[in-house]
C-alpha cells in the first residue's frame, strides 16, 4: 500500500488548522466570570440608545430590571418596563433582547436594552445595572475582546471591525467590511493549509525515506507547493502599500509657483477655510495639512508655500518645507495660473517639477502628478493660447468652480490607483503588522529552499506557518492585542 496525500496531510496537521482553531477563553485569561455592561450607541441626546451586557449574569440582570417578568424568547425583541431593582422606580419602557451564548456577538450570554436616548434614562439604566451583583462597567473594546477570546472573530476580523468603526470614507468602509468578512483571514488559512501539506510531505520523507510505501516525488510536490506560495506572498507584498494608504489616507500635496491659487484649491477641496488666501505672493509659508474625503477616498491634503528662489529667510524656509513635503507625496497636484503660463516662475516650475515629475520620490517609488491650470476664468474664450510642451492638464477656476467636477473625477481615478479599489481584487494588507508576518513567512520559505538537511527544511516550514498563525491572531502576544483593542471605544 502507498501512502496517499490525504493520509500524509492528516499526519502532519495533527488536528485542525491552527488559524481556524480560534482562541479559547482560557488562553486569553478571561476566566474572571465578570459580566460587563456599557452604552454601545453614541453619547448624547438621541432617539434610541443601546445598552449591552455580556457575561454569565446577563440573564439575572435582565430579570432584575424587568421583574417579575421571565426572560423573553432568544433573539426576539420584546417591550418591557425597566425599573431600578433597588427602589422599584420605573426607568423607561424599552425594547429588550436576550442572546443566550454561544450564539451572540461575544459568544457569552448577552442582553441588549434599546432605551429612549435621553441622558437621564441612559444614566439611570446604567446605574441600575451597576447595582446588580456580578456586573461592572466594560472597558474600551472589551466586548470585541471577548468575541475574539471565544473564537467569534479572528484578529484580522477584529482589525476590520475597528477600521469599520473608524471608516470616514466610502472606500475605507468597503475595505474594512471585506476584512471584517474574513477574506484576509481566509486567505491566511488557505496559505497555512498549503504549508501544512508541504510539511506533511517533508515529514513523511524524514520518517520513511526511500521506503516503497511512500508515494513517489513527495519532496518535489512539497517544493512546488512552496514555490507557488512564494509567488502568492510576493504578489501580496508588492501591493505598493495600497491597503495601508487606504486605511490611513493618501498624501496629496498641492504645489506650484506663488499665487497660482494653491490655497484657494485646498480650501475648495476641503470645503473649509484651511489656508489664508490673498493676492500677495508668498502668503502660505508653513505646510498646512488637513484630512479630507476626496471623491470617496481618504486623503491628507497639504497646502505648501509657492516655489520660488531669491526670497527672505522665512519664505525660504517655507519653500524648503514645501520641497520636503513634495518628496513624501503619493499624489502631487501641481497648480499653475492659466493666464500666466509664460512667466519665468511658471516656466521654471514646469521645467523643474512638472516635466521631470510624475517621477521619483526619495524612496524610489513612482509619484503620480496631476497638472491643474487654475484661473481659467481669466482666459480668453479661445483657451490658454500657444504654450509649447504642456503636459496633459485640467482647466479649473477656483473662483467660479468651473472644472471642479472634472477635477474630482480625475482625483478619484488617481486615488484609486494610489489606494487600490477595495471592492475588487484580492484583499489588501491594511497594516504594517500584516506585511511583517507575510515577509517573515517569505523569509522562512527561502530558508526552506536553502536548507541543507530535511530537519532544517521542516523547521523552516513550521516557522513560516507560525507567521501566518500570528497574522490571524493565533498565539498573538498580549501586547499586540492591547494595541489593537485600544482602537476601540467603550461599548464595542
Ligand atoms: N480670477 C481668479 N482668481 C483666483 C482664482 N483662484 C485664486 N485666485 C486669486 O489668486 C490670488 C492668490 O490665491 P492663493 O490661493 O492665495 O494662491 P497661492 O498659490 O496659495 O499663493 P501663495 O500661498 O502666496 O503661494 C488670490 O487673490 C485669489 O483670490 C481663480 O480661479 N480665478
Ligand atoms: K497668495
Ligand atoms: Mg497659499
């Protein structure tokens, strides 16, 4: 009889995929038995406020506040009078929901109280809950941490949830939702399974050597699996950090000669008076940065000093800062006065920034550049007139708003190239942590290839698999978890 691949894989796996096997509560030290409660909807006066509990005393808490009523049917809303268990004083008429564990968000017994959103109602109900023995207020992110501990979410899903809560633009929301849906985690799982199989082949060879019982070419099969995985990991790492940019915002830097209308454009795009606008050249000196939603993408928009030489020390420092910021840009918006293209400052800017631009940043990566000819309202009807070698550009008037729609459309295309389109393609790596572990996995695979004996090769595969496990949160250290859960608010 020959050993089939299934048998081999089963031998090496010794149980289910470590990534799919999620954290147990014991592993996370949550055995305190405390039941937590918090306001889970936003603070302040509102129509409805949602208060949640999680933990073994949830049912007791619900009974205490709705006495003498029984628990409502699981996962079904009921209208109940809530009263303070100490004084019996009515607090509110509320919708209550009972989620017995493990079929709840955290995996524990949970209760949701949908109360009227007045501050006095909310604080009255929170105080009443606090008076129930075994209940204490939740810490930031504690509900999600319990969900993670009970295997309801893996770490990449937790990160997706944090990003979803913080998402400010459409593109960020899409990316976060995909991660919350577990796409990145699933990908890691598939990769880990590939490694498990490759490891099975290597270990079988170690155990049985040239034995007749062993299927032919087991080592070659392991090699080819590892090669395919290397290609996949490499492709993911070469994503130009699009997922990270989408999470934290692309750096868009507005530059141009003095008085081209850079500050006017920044104010127009951010819809607020970020920068001072004046007819005096050299108005902007410092770099002024503002986060904006640009056509659905998050961006950090920087206004900078007009580029020119031969000025006083203060403005010269502004120009130095502007050039420094330009180096860090993902996208450069180069602004020129359309009615002043022949001036020395315009020509100089075209020759030094625009024409060699779209070029290299100091990091060696390619920068994108968008040329905008502003003040189109000052042009004669026939356009800017002859201007040799003008690269592709857009016409705009910050004064009248003409050309703004076209500019936003182009910005959307450019930012989609910088940040990636979160709706299509493979899930993007959204954090430095993800890159670190994928790179670690890739490095381990290169040790596998260079290993002089099979025991070392097998160990390299185990290291590689461990990196994928860390990415999905298996065996993650407390410090990493603390950093991730710190992003959450109380009640989530
Ligand atoms: N006619 C016209 N004037 C404009 C337009 N955009 C800006 N301006 C005017 O141009 C002058 C300079 O505008 P700013 O936005 O301060 O220009 P800037 O490039 O930031 O200038 P510095 O910071 O000094 O480099 C101001 O008087 C604006 O009102 C436009 O589209 N049409
Ligand atoms: K100005
Ligand atoms: Mg300015």
